[in-house]
């Protein structure tokens, strides 16, 4: 081993032995950032792959699938497809989300023709008992997947009760499904029995086609799509299982959620990069004379540059390795406890398993090392270029840090950040918004040296003009005014951590308060009634609706019916919501955004969510074609309504129009206004006494809001965790930075003691310095965090999730964190000062030359 390698290793290990806490904190910050980012990637990949695999398993060996743009379509098209040239076999399928009484969630019922499905989707066939083979065609037989059996807590031979309207559907568990993926909650039964039991006679969900040998699948798909669109405009969707359109629909379901979580996870890496910078900068300052002596003894500039970069890279390597292992463990735990959607409700009904991906691990490893190298680049460059004659002199630390006060790079970053806020989304993601935030952070940290110098010099000048100036205050301000470079290192740590914490806290709080306000506006009734907590088969018919309205304690009832429809093949379904709407007082039931267009005579109005404006380029005053009852119906877009419940888009229409166009009079929800002097409890008692009363579920607006906010908090649990991590790492970094700077000033304290400054006065100086730096950092951090939060709230959020919200800073949280940061800074300065003063003034200055 060469002498340089031995020296390099000695310097590296010696630095770690001298300051282990500082190195461990930097390693920890890198590890946390890599772990969170890698874990979220593994979770998203596992959930997406399992969801796609589940879709594939339900499609079996079908070459082409024909589905409707509505959930169900008329089965009259089936004979045409079965006799189509090129089709060897056609298998009809009916899929329903069956409601389970008093249970939150639903059971996917798949109705199949067992005689035809065996050749296309054999995995969906039920496995009946040996002496009851006819159960595959029985009208009361249901075959359950293992996940469904476990969820319902039933075994073969038991009876399962489901809901169709307000009527119980009792089905016998005849056996298991032949092949079902882990976590796939499905039940399979004969298609005719399913149509009869769930009141969907003559309706199908899709038709699976097996083509004849030699038929080109892609050409057949294009030809069939063109043929069906010609004869049935806007009615059918033709595709292949898991084709590009299907993958796009699956990907778009959670793309924004996944990307935003990953970006937030990398916030810890940003903090880690600055901790590496502060660690290496303080190390270079402390060893400035040591490096100068090495230069005098023959060490070249590039060797010193390589040494400091090696020290920073070693922090990145160790942090990245720990982060990869921790990320894998975290992903496995999160999938086990929270599922693949981390509580967001996107990939429900699947049980993904984490899979280690070497390519992703390598990417995050390189990312962690790169961030560490970027953090130590400036200190390494400064250590290499320092003149030995100057560096050997004591008290030249500020010469090194003086170059940090250049403001033109920071101003350039801020200018670019401002310009990027005007850029549109890239690939439907707020890429430029995130770049703007990164440039704001870099520019803000870069301005800290000049800002600190200006502020403290102003305060020092103002203090010197006073006739009687307290010596402790005078020394404190003089130190801060003339050593602004070292102060800037501490300020940068506070700024990076506190500004990011402020930005995330304001963004989450704004979203949460906006959701709560929206719920308060769209829930004006006294009581809300529905027939099930989940599923689509439990509804209220015309007779049940009349019974509700006839109750003596009920003043009026507004009904609602919702269903998914497909407007574009490569996008997820849009929610169509038909409700009782008073066009003259639309704001009473919907949170309108922007202007409302006057309704032309004879036109059917529709109100769209904000997502529709971005995803489908819908505009107020334009026409929107909706697939209803097998035909495209034209609606006039009368306005935009805020909807936080449907990220993929929603359309509101009058229930009277929906009923006239479809003939569907059933509803899923009812809003009840109580007639005084009756109370809500009395009306609930009246409802329970109805013949179908035991099937009803009741909730008051306050309960719905509380439940919705609980779901919101569960969905943002990862964001809360990232916010806590940012606070912890930031406060730890501030503590270590103050501690390192204080311990490095032992000679300065010794000199102060020689000229008559008492030990108590030195400690008060340190407390004032820590408090002043923390206060300036908190003020600047809040200002920068507020600007970043504006980008998150008004640019990143609309471009990601396609809805707007109002700004609502969480003042109590921000104040408490700011107070904790101030207290931590003061206490750290005091504790470190006591240790630095423990050696006595003579010992402290004996090496000063």
C-alpha cells in the first residue's frame, strides 16, 4: 500500500474517531433519505405489479376483450361477437362489486359460463365437491378465493349473505376458486345465476375472445374496434389484456401519489447533503493548518481534493448501504401492515409481496453517494486551493468562508426558480415545480452568509451607538458580525430543515383544512342514509325512496346515484354522479370553482370536477359527451365543482336527466333534512322501523367529516413520518453544528478569559449567539418555507392531483417547532461551551501561534 493510501486512511479514520457523532448523523441522514425513497419505490412497484398480475389472472388466455364504456352493457352483442370471423370462442363475463351487510368493503363477484370459460379463464373455475359437480351451474352456489373466505370467515358449506337492492342474497359456499392470487378477494358463480340474483338480467361486463389460429391479434383488434364504433358509437372499448391502454389506466391510478411520495422521501437526502457539507466544512476549518502543513511537506492539491472527497463519499457509501437494507425492511413491514397503497385506498383487494430490485437499489445507492459528494464538493475545493502560508496562520478561518458570501450564484438560482414556476407540467407531472423548489432551497442557503453579515453588522453598529453597551451583547454582536461565514454554516442547517418542514406542514394542513371545509359545504343535510358501507349492488328502489319521503319527521330528501364511466381508453374511469340539483341554487350542494355559464334552453347541464379540466380539456360552456344506456349523450358544461374524493375526474348531472336517459331509478345514497320539532334520533328510529330499515346505514355530517379526516390522516401517514424525520434530522444537525463550532473555538474562549471575561459571561455569549442564529434561521426558514409551500399548494398540487385548495398554515405546530429549535440551539451552545471551557484558559491558548 502506498504512503498516500496509508495517510489517507489514517486521516479518514482519525477524523471519524475525533467526531463520531457528527459523522454518524450525516450517515444517518443519507440513510434515511435513501431508505424512504427505496422503500416507497419497492412498495409502489410491488403494488403495481400485483395489481397488474391480478388483472391478468382474471383475463386468463383471452386474446381480445370487449368491454363497455359503462359498467354493464346489453348482452345482445354477444351472438355477433361469438359468430365473428376469426373468433374461435367467446366467453361472457359479469363482474359486480357486491355489498356485504354491515361490512366496510365489497366482494367482487365474477359470473362466468363455466362451459366456455374453461378454455379461456380456467383459473376462474370453481372446484366443487366430488359428489356435487353440478354446483358450477347451480343458482345458489358461490366459489370463494382463499382471501375472500378469510375475509368473510366462512368455509365450504357455509352461507354467505350479500345485498341486491335492499334484498338479501343468500349463497352457499360450494368450494374454492381453482386459481386465485394471494390477497385476491373474489367470488365466482354461474353467470345466469349472477344476473338473476343481482337484478342484472341481460347485462354483461365484458366478453373475452379467443381467436382462431393464424389470426393477427393486433389487426383483429383494430378492425373490431372500428366495426363496433361504427355500429355502436361510444359504447364499447376493445383491447388486449394488460395492453398499453390497460397499463396506462393502472399507472395513472396512482402515478401522482407515487411520484410525490418519492420526492418527499428525497427531502431527507437534501437535508443529508447539507449535513455532509457542514460536517466537511467544519472539518476543513478545524484542520486548515494541518492541510497547509501537508502541502508544505509535498502533498499536491489534487491529493488534498481527493482526500476530502473521499471522506464525504465514505459517508455517502455507508449511508446508502444502510439505507438500501433499511428501505427493504421498511417496504416489507409497510406492505404487511398497510398494504400496497400505504392507506390511500388505491390498490385495495391485493396483497403484494416485496421484491428486491437490484437496478433500483443501484440507482438509490448512486443517488446517496452523489448527494454526499455534492455536499462536500465546496469544502474539498477550498481545502485544495488554500495557500499554505495563509492557512498556517491562526484566525484565518473566515478567509476560507468569505467566498461563500458571493450572491450572484444564489440570485441566479432564485431567478431560475421564479421562471420555472411558470412552466407547464412535464409528462403530466410537476417536474419544473420540484426543480423550482430545489433551486429556491439552494439559493436561499447561498444567501445566508451575506444576509447574516448584513443583519449582524447592522445590529452591531446600532448597538455601538448606544452610550452604555452591555459587554456580553457587544462581544456577541461583534463575533457574529465579523465571523458571518461560520454563522452561515449553522444558519444553513436551520434554514434547510426548518424551511422544508414549514413547507410540508403548510401543504398538508392546507389540504386537510380545505377537505374539511369542502365536506362542510357538500354535507348540508341533517342525516345521510345508505344501504351499505361498500359495494355497488345495494340500492334503494322507487318504493323505498317513497317510504323515506313519507316519514312524518322528514322535511325533504335528496337522492344520489353514482357509477363509473370511461371517457378515454388509456385513462381510469370517471365518476358519474346523478343527484337532485337545484339549478337556481347550485352552490347549496356543490363547492363551485370559477364562473358558471348560463344554461341554454333545452340543454342538459353537467358540472365537472377540476380534474376534468386538466385531463380531458373540458371547458365551461362547452359540450361533453357521456356514455349513457349504450349511447353518447351531449351535456352542457355549466360549471366546475371542487371534488377531493375523485382524483381521476367526476361529472355531476341532474338525477331527473339520468333517470330519463337510462331508466335507472335506483339510488345509493339519501340526504335527509329533519322537520322540526323532530330530532335526528327520532328520524333514525322511524327509519329503522321501515321494512328495509335493518339494511340501512346512518351517519350525521360530523361523523362523515371525522371519518373522512381519519382516512385523510391515514393516507398522509407517510407524509407525517417524513415531516417528523425532517424535524428530527434538522434539529440534530443544528445541535451537532453548534456543538462542533463551539468546541472548535476553545482558543478564542481562552483568550477571552485572559482579558478578563468571566466563565459565566462566555456562556451567556454562547447562549445569545445560539439564540440569535436560531432566531434568524427560523425567520428566514419560515419565509423560504412559505414560498416553497406556495409552490406546493398552487403549482405542484394542481399539476399532480388536478384540484385546488386554500392556504392554511398550522400556526401552533410551526410555533412549537420554532420554539423547540431555539431552545435546542441555546442548550447545545451552553452544553458545548461548558465542555470547551473545562480545560482552563492557559491550556486553551498554549498552541496558539
